[in-house]
C-alpha cells in the first residue's frame, strides 16, 4: 500500500507594491482569498498597512508590510534584504508573483506647463522604479512565476493633461513585452493590467470625491459607473491563478467599457 503523507503544499507568495490602499489593497485581499500569501509595500500609510495585514489574515492568508519609496532606486538593495527576511518568516527564500502597482499622486499636467521636477517625480515611480525594482527582484522570482505591471487606460486614448503620466505607463507596456520575451526561458509570464478611472485616493481622489468627474466617467462607461478598487484587484488575482497560466505578453484593459 502507498505510504500516507501529511505534506502540505506551500502557499504561493506574491510581492505587491503600493499595497496599503486602493487597487493594491484590493489585490492583497483578493490574493488572500485565493490562498496566496503576500509581502506588500507601503510608503507613508503605515496605519493602513496594518489594517491590510489584518484583512488578509481574516481571509485565510499571511501578509507582511514593508516600507518602500518606489521612486528611490538607491534604497532598493536594502529593500531586497528586508524582503529576504520577510520571505524567511513565510518559510521561503523565493516568491512567485510580482505586482508592480505603486504610484504617486500627481496632477494633470498640460504639456506646455509640465516642469522637469514634476516629470522626474512621475518617471521615478511609474517607470524607472518599476524597471529597476523588477531587475533587483529577478533572482528571487521562482521559475514559472508571473509579473503584472499596472498601467492605465490612458495609453489607449488621449486626454488633456495626460502626456506625462500616460507616457510613463506607455513605457511600462513596452517594457513588459520585452520582459515577456527575455524571461520566457524561465517560464515567467509578464502581463499588463490597464485600469480605467477608479474610485481611489489617486490624484487626490478626484474620481471618488468629485461628483462631476465621477458622473462624466460613468456616462462614458458602457457599464454606467466608475471603477472600484475591487474591480481591478480581483482581476489581478484571477490573472495570477492557474486558470490564466497561458496568458503572456498581453495588455488587459479593465475599465467596464470606457469610451
């Protein structure tokens, strides 16, 4: 007779940047419901991060919060060491999924009025940070793992004031295709998720808190409302499930049918 075994399959582990609020928080909580443990980053909202850890535990998974300024490339080496310590607490040395979600609040900047300082602020977080953090973490990603880079629907259509932000996200989309090709030998899939206007704190919470903006978004959306964080977070968790293991090098827009 075959020997019985009590071996338990280790849970998958995800790294989610910007996981204390909005889409990032929803992603952590959605992954927890899928049985995925998460190490997520926050920048300044430590209290929110504590709440996310508790919510993940309630959903049946572990979550660990680490502080990170996603635009401070010089801090990434130290972050990697902190990440290794966090992985050891989860009984692992490597992880399976990376979700590059962190963003910074910025205003719509008309091209003629954009300053170099504002340009660099968006560049550091939304493209340069994604590029070099992913590079630093590659040795720790399991072969057969997956990367999701969060972009925006604004790379598909033009809108006033979007030149700086959308350009950075467009760069992330091109980067993602090249990563999918280069990481193919390791069976690491790389995809882009592009949300539409979503009710979060982003850009001062304008979609959530400004009734006029929210109404305009709803009227331009086929499903008749603005997006919610759970619309995106749940989709990202689903994309990382085995059900979607053959999706690679794709840009998936999650907007409810915007414009």
